[in-house]
C-alpha cells in the first residue's frame, strides 16, 4: 500500500470517527432541547386549562369541561386531555387527529397542572403531548446532518488526497535522489524547510554532499594510484586490468585490439649526457606526442623508464593500424627541443600483438608476446615494427613464430 493511500485512509478514518461522535452528540442535544421546549409549552397549556376549568371542576359541570377539553385538543401539540376530580375522572378527550383505538405515535410527553381554588385542590388537568412534530423535525435534521457529513467526508478525502500527494511528492524526491545517487548520477539538491520533511531533505542533501565528496576523493586517489606522476599517463599497476576490459570489448564488438609495446632508442645516452631532469622533459615530450597521435578511446601506459604500452581498440584490420604505428614512429623521431642548444633525436621500437588473432585469452601471455616482438624490433639496425604471431599446439603451451618486417619508411 502506497504512502499516499495510507495517508488518505488514515485521515478518512480519523475524520469519520470524530464526525460520528459530533453527529451523535448533536443529535441527542437537538432531541433533548426540542423535547424540553415541547414539555414547557405543554406545561403552560396545562396550567391554562386548569385555570379555565376551576369553576367547572368544583361544580362538576361536565358540559363545560368537555367544551374546554375539546378546545384544548384542537391544539396541534395536544394529543389528549384528561380532567379529574379528587374522586374520579370527569372528562377524557382525545385529539380529533387521532382516531379512537389507534396509536399513531406511542411516544408522548405528559404535563400536569392542579385545579386549586382558595388554596384547596379539587382536581387536576393532565395533557399528553405528541412528539410527532419533534420526530418529523429530527428526520429533517437527520437528513441535513447526513448531507453535511457526506460533504465533510468528501472535503476531508480531497484534503487528504492533496496532503498525501504533497507528502508523497516530497518523499518521492528523496527516493528518486537515492536511486540517482545509487546509479552514480548527478543528484539535484532537495528543497529545504523548517518542517520534518524539510529537515529530512536538508539531511539528505548533506549526506549526498558528504558521500559525493568522499567518492570524488576516493576516485582521485584511485586515479592517482593508476597514473604516472611524471607524464600523466596510466601506469603499470592498471595495465592488466585495463587490458582485460579492452579484450572483453573486442569480443563484444568483434573488432581487433592492438597491444603495442614501445621502447625508446637512445634515451639512456640522453640521461647519461644531460642528466635525469632533462631526461624527464624528454619523456614528457614523447608522452605528449603519443597522446596527440591516438584517439581518446585509446589507452597509453608508461610502464617504467622509457617503456610504454598502447591499447588500440575497435580496429577493422591489421594493415591500417600498422601504418598508423609507423607514422607514430616517424613523429617520435622528430627533433626534440628541450633545455639544450642542439635538438635531441629519439627513436622508438614497437612490438605488436593483435587480439583475438593470437590463440590465447590470458592478458599476461599477450603482454609477454608484445614484449618479445618489441625486443625483436630492437635488435634491428633501425627502429622496427614487429608483429608477434603464435599458434597453439596444445592446451597450456604455445610455439612462438616471429615475423620480422623491414621498416616501411
């Protein structure tokens, strides 16, 4: 059951309970008030009849008493008149509205007045008053109260619906914010106010801000742990993990993944002749050239010293990537102007493995093959590009075959 429905049903039940009590109290009060007023009027009529019939009671003038009783019974409130002496009944008169032998309404109120002359009581007058008028009035009042109650319930239901919608909307914003945060999406701040939900929103905003700060800090630390502090490239620690992801992407897209080992030629002479500080500047320059030569989706790693690894994914063919790598070699060989009068000249040897053309799915085996291909290229007189191929002969072993190609430049 939703929070909105619970709110509506809760307010409806409370409203129905208190409305029932209010109607019951109002009904009893209305009934008692009208019956009391009716009895007071009947008592006044009884005293008037008693005063008018004093002489007739004393003289036992039955004809006069019958005329007085008949006049009194014509009153719409009077159901019957009974005049008695101290000895017996003198006159009993029923209202003409009520036929003899029937009881239209068995509920009556009674009013009695003594017949007193010179301080001596000679008899009494007793009249019965029908509550029919009160009941008719109560029926009308019940109908009006029912209409008021229905209108009150409808208004309360509408109010509870609006209140439930307002409350559930604010709670829904918190739920939506939590779902967005759990999915790693940007979470907009919730509205704040002085009530409980507003304070809950403020607490939620603070929690999200703190968690985002901690997440960003953790991501920065994680990224810093994966980055080479000198060049800003990815480092060796993240190579195997990123290679496994790139291999999975190649399997999914059915494209080739080139794993390239790069080793700079002549870098040791630069370090020995000009020092490590200038050598660091050379590494930064080479790194910038590598960054500028590839797509943003390609990954470049500095695995240590003057060694780099490239992961080039989404390749349609081998030939296009080899031509690209040869152009990158030419770019690396361009003169480097850093901290010395004469430009420095650095070249690179590259070894390449294409996944899934290699008959293995172990990232470490693939890296080892690319490393062997790079050393095979390094054995040449000039920078070479070498492609390493392997054929699986049995499970758990392989027979390497080096295919050395002359530099195409």
